[in-house]
C-alpha cells in the first residue's frame, strides 16, 4: 500500500520549466532543450531549489540548509563544487546557456531569459 501511495504522490509532482530546462520533480529527471542532464540527487535538489525562485540570490548557507539533512556536516565550499559540476553538465547539453550565476560575496542565483 505504501508503494502505491508513493507512486501516486510522485505522479502528481509538478514539472518546472524555464528557458528550455524541464525538471520532473516526481521522477527527479532534468532535461535541457530535450537532452537529459545526468544529475546526482544533490545536483537535482540544488537545481530544483534555485529554479523555484528565479532571480533570487541564495547564500551558500541557505543552499546547504535546504539541500542537506540537518545531521550531515558539510563545508560551505561543497556547494561551490556542486555548482561547478552542475554548470559543466548544463554546458554539455547547451554550451550557450548560462543559467546559474555567481553573485560575488553573496551566493548564487538561477536566471533565465524566459520563464514558462
């Protein structure tokens, strides 16, 4: 019964679309201009969180608090590493896309020219 409920919950999960990027929250799948992005669970959570509020700047601490469970200890530069890997994967799918921006001294933001 729990398995059926989990499947139904995931089936109803919304998809996020922005500038050719589609995030299927239920299946944890991301595509950019129709090309699959092979993301880890942490990278998917990070991208999903950033796309939820485009243009909003998040500090490393805010991202760590949102991405990692409270009992896990990670350094603030861990987020930098995930962002770097995420940017590489986005560049492989669409070399001209620059979706994740660094804001010097503050953090990161997702910015797309057109939102759907």
